[in-house]
C-alpha cells in the first residue's frame, strides 16, 4: 500500500473519519478534538514506522502531507524500515 494511503488510513482509523472525508492537505489541528487524539495519532504513526518520532520532527508536522513526507523520508533513508 502506498505511504499516502497508509497515513490516511491511520488518520481515518484513529479519528473515526471516513477516508473519503480527509485529504493530505488537511491540517491535523482541524481534524482532532483534543491533544489526546494528537498523541494517539503520533503513536499510530510511530507504530507504522517502527520507531519513535523525535520531538524536533513533530514540531514541523502541521498537515497530513507533512506526515507522508516524513514517512517517505524515513522509509527511503532507513534500511530497517524498507
């Protein structure tokens, strides 16, 4: 499954929003109802990547597309994630 689809599925599953109602251009802050959901998303992404996401990196994630870019970078630059 392409990375974009995997990320959208995580967002959809955790936030209980149908995949056809979200896009990579959506801001996470507009989709979540509280900080707990943001934390749950972070854990979901970490689980999918198989590693912790550094705080410095989290600070730069605003949109779903930022997560897709981050995951793409990690997967293509870390042999253990391929």
